[in-house]
C-alpha cells in the first residue's frame, strides 16, 4: 500500500499500530497532515 500511495502522490498512514488502526477504522472524519506527522480523529 505504501508503494501505491507514493505512486499516486497520496498521503498515507503506514504502521500506526493495532490500537490506533482500530480507532482510525471506526472514525468518520480524520485529519492527516504528513509533514507535521499528525493523524487525528475528528469524528
């Protein structure tokens, strides 16, 4: 997936861990800011 995201120039959160993945998977709205290394659940 990391390769595909890079090919298309899409930001990706790779290797966030099992607990964080579960939180993100249930979220409806996220903030993803790769330069600042922010992955935040909004809703």
